[in-house]
């Protein structure tokens, strides 16, 4: 609520063009806005994973059962940098490393830690059916996925349309983020081009294009 606007809306018509009166009426509402309304908003959104940062996100993680923020090593890690630079990636998909800064490992940034916390929350409540695996993937990476039961003691988890960033794929592999039944192991994580449209002789010709799907194959060991 904008308390200053609320106060000004109650001024009598004949005084609405008085700048000094309006300035005086804004004093207390602005104090209330800064010292009451904004702190209350922060309390309400305290456990919002999408907006929490830093220590606030660490608190949510501890509630979910993660004692400390995982660390990433620089082996195969992508950094925010110029196109063409080795291991460079786009803004918002990789952490920033300063010029000349030597880093072997560091705590994962907030945008990746949110994904880890989402995965932990889902692992806490999931019974890991086929539907649970799909819902987990959709929730963890914020995408639409398709889960195909191979009917041969395997489960293929397929992400449709959106390609995973290198750092996201790295934490999925190293931190085992996708919920899975006891005894199930992740065998591989791969990208493969999938044709979506190819109508060469059709009246309404649609050019050939590919979308990258990412598949994780999960296999139950033989009994």
C-alpha cells in the first residue's frame, strides 16, 4: 500500500492544489512506508526462493536440510566473459571472475543455489514415481519435461526445447539433483539434436530446424 497516496486522496478538494499542505501530509506516511511497510514485505517474502539472496537464501537452504552452500571447482567451469573466450558463457548463466583472479573452488552463486534448494525440497517430499520425476525436473529447472518409461528397468528423463547451461549440467551431475529411487544411478547426461519440422513437399513449407533435448538415462542395476 502507498500510504502517501492514500493520505493525499483524503485531502479536501479546495486544498488539493496546495503544495505545502501536500508536502506536510507526505511526511508521516513516508516514514511509515520506509520503516513499517517495507520490512513487513521482506518478512512476508522471507522464504521466497525466487527472490531470496545471500544469507537469506542460506537460511532457506538450512530449513530444507542443506547445512552449507556447495562449492564448485574450476575444472570445466564456465565463466561470464566475452564470446570466443575459452569457457566463456552468457550473463546470468555463469559467475563473474575478476581479471587475474585465480580460483580453484568457490561457493555456488545464488542462481545455481536456488536450483539446489528446489531439488532438496522436492527430494524431501517425493516418493519418486514416474510423475514425481517429471514434476521434479519441471520444478528444479523451470522447464517442461517428458519422462519416458523404457519398460526395461530404465527411465529416460528428457528436457524439451531449452538447452541446459554448462554450469547447470555440472551441478546436476555432481550433486545428484534429480530425485531417484533407491538403487538407481545416473548413467549419462547428453544432448542430442531432434528434428521438429520437415515438410519439403507440403503446400505450407516449414523449414527444417532442430531443438536440443537433454536426456538423463537412469538405470536400475540387475537384481
